[in-house]
């Protein structure tokens, strides 16, 4: 069945929820959400089997890097096999992302900063950057296979609402940056409303770490993920499209404070979100 017909059939299936004023293509489907979650379990299981032997190799070794590339491939595969979802990730944007990661000075990592509207954001970026470390809420570790994959790939969990746990997690971010890794942080520290054209207030702490470690900050803009899987709802919207845009890197030596660095990153992202409207 062609994708458009399949999406329409799912969208019009009895029992699917709909957001107020939604078109048929925007109706929420629990069935496709279940398909996504099963994809996470199945692909995560296969990916763990491939990556686990490589995890035993020394960090930075060719075998370890081989495993990280495969881990990124399997993570990206989860989104690519979703019939209900479209991805608009141009090759030039991927190239800009990889160029930003590769061009960092020796012994200095790279901090990716992105707006956040959906759990799909994490899958998208983890699938594009091998070896990416993400500051993610610890509740994700309790999800079967996903939690195992996060532990194996060295993700950085943080417990929400606990200040001491937050600072300990940031120290791990600092260590990863010093090791030359790329770290992803959503500075809003929560998901924004679906389709939001302006970010929530940024937490300044990640920018302070980047400033102290002289790590370049690369702003990333993700659109469509909030509509694809709206916050707080148990369903996904067939027919939606997620798009990615990489913005110019911000060099910490050009800023005299973490607040100035944070404001510059937020301004870039907000302008890109507004122009995407």
C-alpha cells in the first residue's frame, strides 16, 4: 500500500485520538506508537548484540569507533523504518554537522545545543553522530533495551528535580568534553509545546561548562518532532515530517560570559524556528 494511503487508513482507524482542529493526517495513532516502541526494542536488541563486543575495546580504539558507528546506524534505523514518519535531513546539513564535530581543537570536545519538543529528537541526533553523548533523564534507563543501549553507549543520565544529581551529570559532561567527545544537551531542560516557534528559557550551566572547557557550541534546530509525537499524548501523528538544520558554531573565546554565549545560541535557534513557520 502506498505510504499516503497507509497513513490515511491509519489516521481514519476507529479509536485513534485527534487533537482539537486536527486534519485527518494529524490524527494521533496509538498503533503506530506501539510500532515505534517495538522497533526500539527489536533494533535495540540487535544493536546491543553488535555493539557489546566492541564496548570491551579501549576507548578511542578502531574497534570501539567501529562499534560506535554501528550504534549510530541502528539508532538512526529506528526512525528510518517508521512508515508513518518522514525525515527531511539534507545531506548538506549532515555534512555541516560532521564538519563541526571534526573541526574542534585537539583535546576539546563539541557541545551540541538543540531545541526539544519530542523524544524523537534524541533518536534523530544519536543516529547522525557516532559516539555522541547525551544528557538524558534517568527515567529512560528503565525502558527495556533502550536503557541497556544508553548504558552501553555511555550516555549521561540525570535525575530531574535533584540539583546535586544535575551538577554531577554536568561534571561528566565536562569529562567527556575534555576527552574530545561530542555532547548533546537540550538547554530548555524540558520539552516545549508542539510546533513552538520560540524556545523556553535556557539553563546557563551547560554554557558555563563549554566556556570553561573552550568547547565550540553548535546550535541545532529540529522542527516537526513535536507534531509527530506531541508532548503528553499517547499517540503519534502519521504523515508528519521532521526537519533538521545546523547553525553556525559559536566559539567560546568570542564571549566573555556564559550568559552571553547562551543568549547567542538561543537567538540563533529562535530566528531559525521563526523562519521555519
